[in-house]
């Protein structure tokens, strides 16, 4: 049994780690060359197109959840409307260029689905949250100060190392969980729990990552193992979309900005929308 587990561990590591390191390098480069005021210039009016554009930009920028929240808070403090700030934040929680590059391990189709899923998810959650619950911010969350007097290559190296230490342990944990799923879970059980035949499976997988902090594509090893065992695409997309933002770590940061009540409402809406979108994908498959 230990030998099989080690073999599976190295199998997933072989598939995931090179893509993970490449994704981090791309993210580190983009994080340093994109101007700080880029988002303020691009995201403007409160029209639907602007909200949708905010979701697209959020789903692509190389930031994790704990980086997205300070940026969204800063935008909102400077006068950006709540629908735009919320869509930018929500889609950014669900996806990033790092996550999309790493998702290519699962195939181009799933990577594209992940991006589109995140954009629609961000747009829907923002409108529901803002139109029905009228959030108010408590205190703006400030990002850590960045040293600007370093040469660009040193900034990129520093950002790469920071991302590696932030996400590396979670990728390692995810690979361990993936190897355990592959070793211990029978395909029939996975199909019953996470297959297209179970109408609740997208909701179950949406909330399953709550105790963890699977961000920056660190959910991919688990997603790969689930797909190999027969989980439905909609359910796995729901997991990949929800787990980076619908988790305990994120809640602790949200509640400092929005207050505990609004943080719970926001995460609940995110969980439900993610589950329903996964359900739609399952029905269309």
C-alpha cells in the first residue's frame, strides 16, 4: 500500500509541479509589469459591460484571494461601484492566470470552461449580492507595501519566491489528497457522490474545500483525481471555482472588510451560484 501511494504521489507530482512552477513564473512577471493604476483606468462605469469586463479582468490577473480582497477594497474606497468591485473580486477569487495555466494539465477545454465559469460566476454573484443586500464596507483592507526601488528582475524573483511559499504547501497537500483519492476511493463511490446523476454533487463539491485554502490552481491535483474516478465536469468546475474563495481563510478576511453578516451572505451566495452553474453544466453534458 505505501509503495502504491508513493507511486501515485510522484505520478501527480510529475503532471502538476512543472506546470505549477511555470504558472508561478508567468504570474510573477505579470504582477510586476502591470501598472498599479491599470484596473482603475480600465474599470469605469456602472454599466453591465463594465461589470462583465471587471469579471474578465479579475479572472485573469495573477492574484490569490488574499491579494484580491485588498485590491477590491482599494477600488471600492476610491469610488468604484459595488457591482464592479464585487464582480472583480468574485471572479478573481475563482480564477487567475496561474490557475488557468495549471488547469491546462486537464486539457484546453476544461481550462476554457474554468475561465468562462469564473466570469459568469463573478457577474451573477455581484448583482445578487449588491442588488439584494446593499453591502457596506467597514474598513478598507490594505495590501502589503511593495518595495519599488529594486531592479525588475529582483522584483520578479521576489514575487516568484513569495508565490511559491504561499501556494507550494497547498499544492503539496492537494497532491497528497489526490493520491489518496486515487488509492482509496472506488469509482462507483465517486460517481455516486460527485457524478452527474447526483443533483446535489455540484453543491457538495462547492463547499467541500471550505476548511482548506486551495488557491492559485492548487486545486488541480484533486480535480484531476476526481475526474479520473468519474466525477462530472460540472461538479469539478464547481469545486475549482468555489474552493479558492469559499473557505474559512477567506471568510476571516472578508469579515474585516464587510462585517461578519455580509461576509456570510456573500459566501452563501457564492456557494449557491457556483452549485447551480455546476448543475447546469452537468445537464448540458
